[in-house]
C-alpha cells in the first residue's frame, strides 16, 4: 500500500462513446487515414443499431486517443487528457481500498465481462450494468473496454498501459489493481479510453 498525493481532477463518467468519437472523425480535423479506416462499429453486426452510438469507442490506438483529447480540448476550452495510473485507480477504488468498483466480492453480472451474460459476450452501451460504478459515480471500470492511461512501460517504448476489464477479458482484469500493456498502435476491439480534466488551475 502507498499514500499518493493527487491534484484535483474531474474524470469522464463513461468511456468516450462511438458517437462522440465519430463526431471527431467527421469533423474534418481528424487524420484522413483514421477517418477512412475506423469502422469497428460496422463489424459489430450483432449489436442492435440503436445501441451502437452509445457503445464505447472500440479499437482506438493510443495516438488517436491523444489526438481526440486535443480536439475535444479545443472544442470545450478545457484541457482534457488521458488519466494517469493513480487518477484512474482513485476514481475506481475510492478511499476504502476496495477490490472492485462495487466492493470486495466478485459478481460476474455486475460488469460487462464475458461471464456476466447468458448470451454471447459483446460490447454493450456505456453505463450498463449499472453496478459497475465507483463511489464517485464513475461507470464501466471493471468491464466494457480496457482503457489507455498515461505512463511509459519500462524498456518497451512501443507499448502503453491499460487499466480495467473489458467485454471479453479474464475476470482478473476487473480487479482495480490490474494493469496490462499493448502496442501503442493496437486496434484491439477491447480497447477504449476516457478523459480527465485538471481542476487545480
């Protein structure tokens, strides 16, 4: 255990959604190659059409997540960025050292993971199930998508850190303390992101 001092920050209640990410892709400011090639939602034919806009943005490589944060900052006038490890963990864990966002006991149906549903695992709209929520009201930390966070991976500059579980990850990744890495260019459909804003300034 460690005591960590953090500045005041706000964090996205949900991961960035397909609708929000598509706004950027269609804005004319996203890289042309990204706008042409980013079609993960078209490959998710099992997801009802009315749900797709509220799915988390899937398969977003790190450089596009960072570019989206810069664009959203320009649109809102707030400085937005990816969370640091400790910020993400604080938002998920609260102050009582819990193992999962909802408490210390594993309940498969409390998050969007492969063991939580009777039908085939698939991405679901952000905010479902509602139990996957921290004491601060931050959703989708144990399931949904693994999320990019800031921080270099020792001896592996080609890789970056991810936090949280996803719709097809092993339950161990739903533990708040879990972390993993992927190549920074990964387009894996389990990967998404959320943004934070510094409030100290």
